[in-house]
């Protein structure tokens, strides 16, 4: 009888010391549920006049993080101009967080050209024209 009493004491004292940091109100995790493109994306810019191609950007991230890029969109301000900025969409939503490492913006050098990344925000939401969550 003393044996069951001591094991109960150990159990209750262990429970008292363990404090969970889990959110009790969090949505159940579902591995099949995919995050939105916005949550899996980074916005990037180039130094003026020094754009990079999709293959250079894909190779850079693949060498650092494995086969992680879903797609890359290059954009310019005008139809005949060279790309000045864009969006990279990753396969997993953890990659943008890992790459930014708690910072608002990070700079990389790819093939001797500056490449700046920050969290992607949909243009409509950024300018207040979009939906509110």
C-alpha cells in the first residue's frame, strides 16, 4: 500500500512542476491542411539594375534549405522594364520564419548581387483595400 502512495506522490509532484506553453485554445493540428501562399512567402527586391533570374534564386534557397521553393514570381514597375522585385513561395510555412530569423528584413548576396527579403504581405491588405481578418 505504501508503494502506490509513493508513486502517486511522485506523479502529482511531477505534474506540479511541468508547465505547458501550449495554447489550450489553438486549432487542432492537421498535417494535410496547407497554409496560404501569403503565409509561405517572402517578398524580395534587387539592387537597382542588378536583377537575378528565377533559376539563381531557386538554386540559392535549394542549396541552403533543400528542395523548398514552390514558385517564384518576378515583377517590374513597367511592362518593358527589368524585374525589380518579386515573391518566392515556399512549400512549407516555416521557411520564411526560419530565413528571417526574427528580423523584419534580411540581405543575401547571390552571384555578387544584393537580394533583400522580408515577409510577404498581399498588396490589397498592405494598402487597406483588402479583407480584414
